[in-house]
C-alpha cells in the first residue's frame, strides 16, 4: 500500500516537473501534427502553414461563425501582422508598438498584457509592426522595435530577461517572430535601409546569454561562446573598399528550421546603399560586384552559426529586392526534399534541401523587367538597361537616369508568408503586380540616417488589381489558379487538410478558398484591413480559426498611384476567432 502511494506521489511529481518545464523541443518538432496547440511561427518550423485538420472542409465552411473577438485597444492602431500561438489554454498575440497579450483561448478574455517601454528615437523603417512570438519551457519571447529580445513568464507576463540585439540609434530594430531550436532562441535584425549589418544571433533560452553570432556580410567576424569564430565569406571578394562595414543584408524576417538536414535558413535583405553603382555593381559578370551575402538565403548550422551553403537570388542588387522571404521546407510529389521561396525580385525558386543548390526558378508575377530570366545555376540574366542609371554619368552628377522597373521595391511578394499544401502539392503565394520609377543619387553613410542613394515612385501594373493570390505547382512552375484583389495583398496564407486556403485582404475580408479551384467558399468582413497571419486549431472536438485584423504595414507609407487603392482604409486592431459548431460540422 505504502509503496503504491509513494509510486503515486512519484508519478505526480514527474507530471508536475514535466508541467513546470512547459514546451519542449519535441513539442516544437511535432507542432504541425498536434492540432490542439500552435507553438511555432509557420505552424511548424518548416513554415508550411498547413493544418492536418479536416473537420472544417469545403462543404461546411459556410457554417463557420465568430466565437469571440479581442480589441488590442489604445491609440496605437497600426499594422497588425502577428501570428497567434496557442498553448495550455492561452493564446499569445503581439501588437503594433511592441505589445504582447495573453488571452483565454476559450473566451478571448485578457489574462495579461506587456507593453515594451520604447525609447525616443527608434527607427523602424516600415511601420511599427510585430510578427509574433515564440514559446519554450515556461516562457514566451518576442522582439521589440528598439532591437531587443524579451523573455516573459508565460503565465504571468513578468519579465524574466531582456537583452539588446543591436543599437537602435544606428537604425537597428526588430519585428520578426523568433525561432527556437534545441534550447536556443535565434533572431535576425531589421534596419537594412540604414546601413546596418545583417546578423543572426543564437541565445540560451533560459538566460538570454549569447551562444553564437553570424554577421551575414563578407568580412565580418562571427562569434561562438564569447570568442571570435570564423569570418563570413572572404574580405573584399565581392565588395569594394570599406563598404562591407555598412553593407546591409538585414535578416529581418527571421528564419525557418529543417530538422531532417539540421539546417537553419535565414534570408538577407538588400545590400546597402540601394545605389548599386557605389558597390561596384557596374557591367560585370565575374562575380566581383555580387555583394555577398546580401539578397541571399543562407543555410546555417544551428550548433555553431557556421554557414553551410548560400544561394543569392539577386547578385548586384539595385532595386531593394531583399532576399528575406521565407524559405519553406517540403517534399515534392516524388518525395524529394526541397526548399521553396518566392522572392521580392519576382522569381519563385526551388532549392535542394540537402545542399541549397538551385533546382528551378520561374516568374510568379507577370512583368519582371530587371532580368530576362535565370541561367542553369539560378543566376539572373540581367536587362542591363533596366538598372537605374549611374548618377556620376548624369549631366548634373546628382540624379541618374530614371527607369521603370517591375516588380516594385515592395516586391512581387513581400514578408507575407505563403503556404504549402501536402494535399495538393501546391504553394499558395500572396503576390502583387506593381512596378516603380527608380533612380540613383549620391549618398554617404551617416549613423542613424537613411542610406539609400535612390528615389522611387511606386505604380500599379494593372488598373483592376494589384493583389494576386496564386496557386503554383512547384514541380512545373505552372499557375493553377489566381485570385485578383484591388489593393495589394499583405496577409499570410494558411492551408488545411480540409481543402481550404485562408487569407485576408486590406479591404477587410477574411476569405476561405477551394484549394483546387480557387473558388471563394466563405468570407467575413473584419472591419479593418487584414495584414496578419491566420491559424487553425482543435478544441473540445471543434475546429477554430483565428486571424488578426488591423490595417497598416509598409504599403500605406508610400504615396504614388498605389495610395489611391488604400488611402480610404480604416485602421484597427482586433483578433477574430471563428468556430465551426459541432452540430454544423456535418451539415451541408
Ligand atoms: Ca501543435
Ligand atoms: Ca530593403
């Protein structure tokens, strides 16, 4: 009897210890399969944004109804780009101006709120957004606009630790959802328009202490356990003079993780400044003006921060075609391990997951003007006359020749994540059809000042739409279907095993599409523009879907012809949760 009681107490203790430990590496690794919680950005660190749930399907999605809504409140109603996380009955969302909220997932009641105290003089380039949190152990983590990372007690919201990623006075900021792998919290940085240097950092999740750093511009030294490790690339191999010291390459959208090859993949933004003539990017094809590793994807060893491989989407970049867009790990219809990414530059790339080697690349927007195509290695075949002119050749030496380039600097696709469906084998890509007049100007680096050497005016390519959600077959590059939207699309996409594709529009509609035909099956007007990322989960035998509504992000910050498509839209900040009631799940 006594033995039994002791065994009982021991098992209780074991349970409570496991409970105190909270989210484990195994939980993160299995996130996609466990439909009762959402523990990672991307609904799995492969970033497929696919749910295996099929309770909600093409037939019954018309019965999806609001369950609750939560207002972020305050006067800080700016772009809301968060992806909710759900664990142990709590939903975690982040909001504009570096705020975080914990909500009762069943009712939407607020449990706690954390507002970062942001200093004067922060320099976010493109709205004061935040794209979501990370969860591990008993803590939740998110980055703040003053380029810091904060660990909070997941139950109380109390600060456990708070660390500086970089100096906000030099233009650094932080907006991405952090990534957690094997007890390390891995972050990038923002600020590519200020001549910062892109970097990936890994910290101990318990203490916040740095484990390794990997700057992404050649010539800079990495660190491991507080000591110098290796230099990134080869000094001055592809950068002239000292420009690498302020070379850009912001790793601002964070990364993905592929457990099968144990590889982190981070993208890097534009080289700085935008004016490529200052970076020796003239009429060369010997690679000397490529400016590695800006506008690239990097495969990184999560244990020590060493670069395993790189793939540069836009060498000699001169249009602000940041190479940061998410890289999704998937297996194609033949079971081959692949990565896919839809770049700002307008091309959709498939890479080999083992070594990052180029497999194929196809245009996913209509009017790419800066390149004629890609060669067998995925290197662009440039239209040299579409590079903005060298200002030193201009009569006044100040404004180079203006060219019309497409896509625009906001890209054929920007940050808003695409989704993959293992059910159809297709990617669902939120894209935009727009271009720009762009020109180059002289510029010199000044700490904390914009470092562009370029001017631009953004323009729609078509009268009736800019936004275009595309279903793309990654094996052939074939466009399966397209949904056109008047305003530019800026929200994340999600697929489900029930055959649905969810996304939202700046006009406020939250929409479910048929994954095979693109037919609009259901929609709901959320009251403000959607630039957030939908999720779905299971609770008490019912399927739920959530998305945040709150117009903002980079689009409304720029004028030009595009402003006419969006300047009437109202701001907001509401998390909407929808439910398919059990009794309606089988109804037609
Ligand atoms: Ca899960
Ligand atoms: Ca940029």
